[in-house]
C-alpha cells in the first residue's frame, strides 16, 4: 500500500487522454452518440472532433469497471446549478451530512475540477489519498465518516491552478468513478461545477447503465439568476436526468440571535421557477452566518446548531430527497 502523490493523478490522466470522452454529450446538436460523431457539420471546430471520429462504433473500455463500482452505490444524485456562487457545494456537503446523520453510508464525489471546495467543507483538506490494490481509498470526513474524493486532494498545493481541456477533465472524472474504492454506499452525491459542460456530460454518460437517480437544482431568489437555472433544468431533461426538485439558497437572512428571517430579495425567483416548470421546491435555505464559520473551522452547523432555521431546512431537504428517490420515476419531458 502506498500514498498516491498528488501530481501522479495528473500524469496518469495525461497518459490516458486518448480514452477520454471529450464530447459524450447527448445534448441538443451534438452527434457524439451517433454514427455521425466527428463527421457532422456541427463537429467542425470542436476540439473533440478527432477523438469522436476514432471512437465511433467502439465501446468504452472503462465502462465495465465504472459499472462495477457504481452499482455498489444504491442511490446516485447530482447537485447542479447553472450559476456559480449560489452555495451549491455547501448544499451538497450539508445534504450529505444530513443523510449520514440518519445512519446512512454516504459519499461525495467532487466534480468541480477547477474550483474544488468539498475537501474544505467536509474537513478533509490537506490529507493524503491512499492508493491500494483495490484503487484509490477515498478520505473519510470526521462528519459521520462521509467518503470524499476530489481533485483538490491530489494536488501538491491547494493554490495550484488546474488548467485542463475537456478530455482531460473527463478522464479524471472517470477515474473517480472506476478507480476509487467507494465500497457499498446508500448515497453517492456528485457536486458539479456551474453550467452544463464536460463534467456534467461525462458523469451522465458514465452512469447510463448504472443509473443516475436524479438531480437537485440549486438557485437563488433573484430573477436575474433564473435564466441560467432554467437552462440547467432544460439540460437535465434533455439528458434524461430526473429532476428531483429545486432548492432556493440564500433565501433571506436568519438572525443568529432570534432566528427572525429577513428577506434579502423580493422576487422569490426559485419559487416562481418551480411553479413555471411544475417542479417541487424542496427547500428554502436562509443565510446563516454560523454556517460559514462552522465550515471554515471544520465543524457542522447541523451538529452544533440543530435548531437553526438553516439546519431545519437542510434536514427537510434530505427527507424530501429520500422520498423522491424512492418514489416512481416521473417523466423528464
């Protein structure tokens, strides 16, 4: 058994880029899953054109290994958002903690390659990933033993910038799926970066046989943020990913002294979007200054302040997520 050097993952990914999935999109206009991959007019100028051309009609050699790992995880969820800065990673981390507090075995896979924050939020920063004969051993958070894997745990320096193109991002994400010894989990939560790009396409494609149970879409109340969140919902539906519901984060300010809730925005944008799309509003989570204090100091708001409005909202979110993933699958049209 040896400790994996934090630059080794980078080097190994570079050696295996030819197996990456630069354009595994099933999104509108991308023919990557058809016989026209790499040859259609829309492929002109795409950086993944040559790769798609080589892979037409060939099976992904990594798929069997991915299926074995992922089939051991009962439920697999994505936490997504069209915008950055909406607190999506915080929602993903606290959703994981809330589920783990119920005695469930939970893992979090950080798909944000350029800006990983899960190691800090789950208090495993600056620890080493162990490489064994069974694969990478994910780190265990002090918060109920949540398993964590992130590119941030493979870097020599937390200030290092990851400057990778799509195929390289796709390859490291596939390694997180097939080379990480997740074991048997009740929930594996994927924290995704903002937008609808390579990271999202890769994980959706990789889980096409192991089954992704759904996505939780996070937004904020301002109307200006709705357009990008709406695109995220459209993306999920186009890709056949079940949208479990919406979360309105930063939904007012909760006073840490009296718990009085003061609205920060007048629009209630996510609530309006829920009505427009027919999706359920899973939770409205207020701003609580104690949340960032806890996360920055390796603590948990749910454990230290279980009575806070934010904690109550997060626990309600985890309960509704459980109910939805066990409910019959609804149409994504």
